[in-house]
């Protein structure tokens, strides 16, 4: 598959603002790595600017890890997770600065943090990629995808089978046996794009469906999904519609994994290996 020209060709007088500003709400004291993986993948996939919104006490943890990344420290809970008190500042930043939001990687299931995720999802004024613990916050609250002052807002959800089970109430076994139909049904019902992760990841919108064929079992490793969310966010920020951003991200994510496995083996591959192969995967898809 060839990536869209929009991603591959840049005007000679381009500047970073032309390629989007992604705001990532992610990370907590127990799960600092998820946010870093998402941010690194987002930068490698071409986003012009990436800001990571984190609990304020974790600034030193992140500041020395990715020098190209901008940090926004936010109010936190006693467990060093994002607090619901951060909500006004987050919405203001989204409205004035960001083009796309990624919410969820390593966010934690802290009660205040989950409340924050629900409030942001309900009222986010920008296109949004919902992953990981933000999906957990939606369990039993899927109405929030509709109950918004932004009815034409673009939204992508990226569940694996377990998360899809929590969201829909369906058994994991049933989801695994009916991946395309279940993803499509959710996409139509909530007017969103669904990325149902796993072997042959399914990308479904109300109008279209795509089954990805790249990737390998070595990618079944901690952080792989965070990498995918970062790529999706980067592609959306560069101007692709949400279905196309998810489709091409799923393809490129798997392609990078297929390149990484040649050197690292299925047993030895980690999520960072996938990120490091993103540029080569782009080159081979151009």
C-alpha cells in the first residue's frame, strides 16, 4: 500500500505548523512509558508539534527523555495521576493550540482521572483518538460520544478485544468471531471510526471498512497499541480524514513491525523497535 501524497510530499517553504499540533493526555506515576511511546511515535509519523499533558510532579521524568517534545504540566491527584481539576486548562489548551487530541495511554483508572477523561471526551472541541484508560472511562458511558456540543466532531476509538468487551458488554469470544460486524455496528451507532486491534486489525467507519494485513505476533507486546495511537494522531494532524488516518496508521504500524521483526525476532521485539522502523516503513510505502 502506498501512503497518501499528502503525507509524503512537503512544500519547500513548509513549517512545523503545517503538519499539525497533537496534544496527548497520557501518563501517570505507575505508567510513564505509555505516554513516551505515544509521543515518540507521533513525532516519527510526521506531526509538526507534539505536546504531552502530564501530572505536574512527573515533569522531570519526561523532560529528559524526548528533547523534541513539549510538556504541559497539569493538576494531579495524590497518586500522581491527572486530576479532574485539570479540565478547564485542558479545554482551553485544546481550543487555542491543538489540532488533534490523543487521550488515554497510561492515564490510570484513578477515580478522579477517569472523571476527567469523561469530561474531556464529552466536550473536546477537536478531533480525538481515544485509547487505553480513556476507553475504560467510557465503559457504561458510551452516550458521551453523542452527548456533545460538537456533533460533527471526528472521533476514533482504538480498543483491543478486551476493551471492546467492556465497552459493548459482549464476550471476548464473540468479538473475536465477529470482528468486522461488531466494529461496523459500533461505528454506525456512534458515528465514529473504530480500530479493533488484533490480528488483521479492523478499521471501520459508518461508510467504510478496512482489514489490515501487515504485522506479526511479535507486536503483541506492551506499548504496541500506544505506538499505533501516536501514528493515528500524527496522520490526523497532517490533514487526513479520520478513517484514512486510522487505515494508513494501522498499515504503517504493521509494516514497521514487519521490518523490526527481521532484526529483533518475534520473541525479542519491543514497542520501541516498532517506532525506530517507522521512517523505513514510510520509505517503503512511498
